[in-house]
C-alpha cells in the first residue's frame, strides 16, 4: 500500500517521540533530555538519549540516531511504510482501506489454514513426547540422555512422532482437517492410492517463523535404520521456503540485536546446546548451505555474524564461500573453529558452559585473517600457490563495502602474506575496476579508494576517517553557527563555504548536506536542523540527529546546579572555523599524497613518473605549510 504525503505530514505533527520511545524503554529526565538504557545494544548505564523538543533520539554507546519513525523501523525491524502504519494506528490516524485482490485473499486464507494445521501438528507431537508410552520411553528418554532439561524441551517445543503410518493423519482428520491441507502442509505423503504420515518414529524439532509460528519440522531418527536418513525435513510449502529460514531465529532475534552479533551454527542440536550454555543469539542454517536470503534476515538484527565451524578442514574449505557471501551482503564475519572432531554441540557438553563461553570469546577470529592463515597453511612454501592465495584474499576484501575496513585488511594481509601492501592495493584496484564495469557500489564512485594509511603518531584512525571527521565538523559548524559572525560582517557560513569552494567532500552524506545547504542559501532560505530532518535522506537525518545532541549540552543542568559556567564554544567560533578549515585541507592533502604515490606503482612511462614526482613535491610543500599554520593556530 502507498501512504500519501498528507498522512505522513499529519503523523509527524502528532508524533511525540517521548511517547513512542517510552513504549519500549523507561525514560528518565536529566537536564533537557531523557535518558534510558539503549534498546539497540547491551548496556548497564544509560547512554541512550531522547531530545523531545527536537523529536530525535541518539545513543552515545552504539551511535544509533534518528526520529520517531526511524526508531520504530529500527526497533521493530519494519520498513518505512510499515512503521508509518503502526504509528498511524497508535495515533488513531485513519489509513485508506486496501481492497485485496481475490487471488491474494485466497492465498492469504490458504496460508492462515496452513499455520493453523502446523500449529496443531506441533502441539500433537509435543504431547506425544511426554504422554504417549512410546514417546516417553524412546523420544523423551533420548532427549534426557542428551542432557536437555524439561525447560529447554519446552522452549524449543520438541516433540515425538510415533512409529505408525497414520498417527498424525488420524488425529488431524478426526479434528476435521482435510487430507489436502495436511498434504499441502508437508505433514503427510500421498503416493499411488496410499496416504501416510511423513514423520514416523522420530524426535521432532519444529522450525519457526521469526514471529514464533511453527512452519515446518525437522525430524531425527532414533533407531539405527540404515535405509532411512538420520534427519528428514518438511518439503517446501507455501509457508516454508527453506532458503529463507533460520532455525532458532524466533528465540534469537532480540538477543542478536542486543549483542549486535549472531552466532551461526549448522544443526538444531548446536543451537540448543548454545542455549544450554546461556548463549541465545544463535541460529542454524540447518541442512542448506547459507543463502543470501538468510544473510539478509540476519542483517535485520545485526551486521555481525560469528560462524562456528566443526574442526574438519575439508568441510571448512567448502564453507569459505558461504562467508564470502556474508561479506558481500555488507556484514562483517568472524570465525570460531573447534578442535578436530568436535562440533559446538559435542564440545560444549565436553567442557561445560563457562569454558565454552570463554572459548568463543578467545577464539573468534576475523574472517579475512582466518581465511588468509588457513589458505597459507595449505599452500605451504609454494610461491605460485601463495600468489593464488593472495588473489583469493583480495577478492574477499573487494567484497567489503567499507573502504576503511578494506585498507585495514590490506595492511594485515600484507603482513601475513609477506607481500608489499602497495602490490596488494594495486591488485585490489584492478579487481574493483573490473567490477566497476558491471555494477558499481555508490561509495566507490564517490570516494576514491583509500590506501592503507601509515599509522599516525598519536591516533590509530586512518587518514580517511580523520578527513571524514573534519567534514563532519564543517557540517556541524555550519548547521549550528552558520549565521554567527566570525569577523566583521562575515557570517560563518560565508567564510566556510568560500574556503571549501574548491574542495569536494569525500564522505557522501556530508557532501549531500553541503549541497543542500548551498541550494537553500541560493534560494534565500534559511537552512537548519529542522529542515534537514524533514527533507534529508535517511543518512542525512541520522547525521543531523547525531549532531543535534551534543554531550556538552547535556550537562547544562549539572552546570547550573553547581554554578559552573564554562566558556561557550560560540565565544571562540573564529578559531574553531579556522582550525576546521586548516585540518580539512591538511587531511585532504595527505590523502592526495597517498593517491599520487599509488600511481607511482603503476606508472611505466618516464614522463608519467616525472609528472607524478612533480605533483608529489607540490603536495609535500602544501602539507608543510598547512602543518605550520595549524601549529600556530593550536598554539595561539
Ligand atoms: Zn545503543
């Protein structure tokens, strides 16, 4: 359904962010703002704040920020439309009724019936486990042997199907469910003119939709019948597409968000074992190799995945590709490998909960580093194979969407591979250029790919991050003090915009804000935070919300109470603006120097080399001059 602008406008009028956020966390007033423990990350003392006058929230711990609609989208993992719908309902704003198409209606009704019969089956299997003699003596005792307490059996709704052809079939038809529906739900099989239960004499693991509805079943055999597979699963049905589903997600989603990490294991019992160790942010791909849909599902809750591997080198190699897909999906991956012959299930039972938790913490290795080490070990000293490894690793790094992360990895892999960083960079750029021919992620167009920066003496940030910070500072000064005077008849915005007239901001979102600022000025309008919060893109809104709540402001109340008045930032604007401009230029020159040096590696014609060296000299001179100026300003 499309929601009209007038509805969004009305909603924005009526929205009270204090009320909206207050539905999820308990807010306490401190100074001008409200505070709570952050709903997006795990914390004990509040760093999540809401500014009711501005209609925005910001967390100083994890950096999440936005307006009330953003908040609902984030906290409930909703699309913009669905968040607006939910809020409209809360505020009693009527939305246009949508007429479902007859076919849609029929599909909807069919799905509803499937959910009902699947729930019936889940309850039925659960009941057999604890009440039927066969369930008790075979199924329940097996689970007890595995060390599953009753609470866990209940939590995962584990069940048992008796060893008969028509156990479920009879119970369900007695209840009035048609065989057609049972077949469509994947619960019974019709072959020739026979109709019989799919699951017979097995322990049942229901598979749930993230909302908690059972949508399918996995079933484990208990007697050793070589003709039958150990595990069988429901087939694909209108409500179960196995490539979209992760086992355990309905129990894990909140905790994945809270810990900002998702553990990924292989089987049902691995998930349950981790729960037994107190780790609940875990899901299993169960039976399929990881799919892009599954990765997308996880990314709704966190951008970090930790993959737990059995200690089996052959299997590991096969699953490296799966992790490349995680990177491709824009997520970050870590890896934990268990000792040979152990899986998460067996290992956790062997060492116990505490040691297992420690093992996960200590052994988690960044995927790119892990892959490099793993492949290098395989390649041994063969130089040709080592080159192949380098290529393979570079192709993984190329999948990352974050240029800063790319440069960090390049440096690390350069050490591991013992290959010059510049050579790796050249290879990466070649690969990215080739990719560019096909599809170009926006950020490669926008920002030139950074080179791994040599560590700066005081800070460990890369120079691209420093540059981006200065761009952010320019934006902050413009938005907050744009119309303050920094000289005689010289408003800050005029001074700043003049100074950056020749510079293109490298960070897309700051560039966008700068562009909007100029545009508004030209049409004689005043630009402020409110304007950007209403008209900016999601990224712009986030930045503005972030900038609008400053740490210093928040301590106003404390200062008043203690009669402490510190010098205001606005008293020193001239200096602040000058420093910002000089730093911005200094960072930019440094970036240009490195880019220029990079060209040196690929230049072949002597004239080209001369030209590059000439540029280098000029840039170095500029760098020295700026450094001197900056030194004066800071000292003065
Ligand atoms: Zn937070």
